[in-house]
C-alpha cells in the first residue's frame, strides 16, 4: 500500500477518534500529516463530518498550499499548518481540536502551567496561549509558531488548542493530555492553585520521554 493512501486512511481514523472522544464537535478542528518520502502534506477537508470522511476526501497539498491531489476544498487553516511545518522540521503531524477544557483556558487566555508530569513529558513544559488572530489567516500561523517555541502544543486564543508530534498518534495523544491537564488545572484552582514543577524536573522528564519512552517507533 502506498504512503499516500496509508496517510489518508490514518487521518480518517484519527478524525473519527477525535469526534468519538469529544475533542471536538461537528465539523470543527482539523488534522494534517506529512507524507513520508514526499514533500507533501495531507489535510482534512473543510466543513465535512469526520464520521463521513473516506480516504479520498483527504486533500494532498504541496508546501505552498497548492492542491496536488483531491477534489475537496482543504481546511481553511492550511496557512496555520504550513507555517508550523515550515518552521519545525521535527513536527510530522498536527491535530487541532475544540475540546471543552482547553478551549475554556484559551477563551480566558490563561496558559496551562507545567504542573502535571505527563504534560511536560509530551509537550515540553507549559502550554502557552498565542496572540489572537482570525481563523484562516497567515497571522494566526505566525502567532502560533511563536507561542509553540520549544513546545508541542499551544492554546489558540478564543479558539481551541493545537497539538503536534513526531507522528499522528503522538500529535493526537498530545491533544488528549493537554485537555486532561486543562481540566486538572481548572480543578486545582478550586483547591487553592497549581504548584508548578521545577524547570530541572521538567527538562529531565522531557529528555527521558524523547530518548526512550514507549515501545517501537510510531509512524502514524
């Protein structure tokens, strides 16, 4: 099976999982992934239900955002995804969600502190909030890349959250961990506040995660 089809199928599966796990509602959010061995990315189409997608609906773009395969209109957030891919060679996949707790933090424009171990391991520290920009604009991409420096996640101000990773599976897991951490943060505030981990502990756990956490290397 060729890599293009494998990638398209993986995105369709993750879209259904995103919907099933309440990381988004309706048609909001988007998913993309680099295609191994090709200078292309695959991205979800705009305005289509995740549970209705088939592999052929996933749009294939070049690094300038031009459609090279597929008849659907791509997500309006193409400029956002391309800005991240062009700035970060380490990122292979991006998942953008509208999950409730992370979006609540984004609406309040409050970062998620580096206070939970699994968060700092997979994200790299706290989750910052980017400077607000309208959806679909190049400025949103610029602001997001800046807020993601040294991180694999970001809260999109008044919008939602975005997770990235070395694989589609990791990017999706980032979103799950960020959503849980946002919920934990909100609950901890009710008990007097959050106690953040030290930078040394954060760095140590992050390095340990990058150097050997898990089993075999994931591709999707």
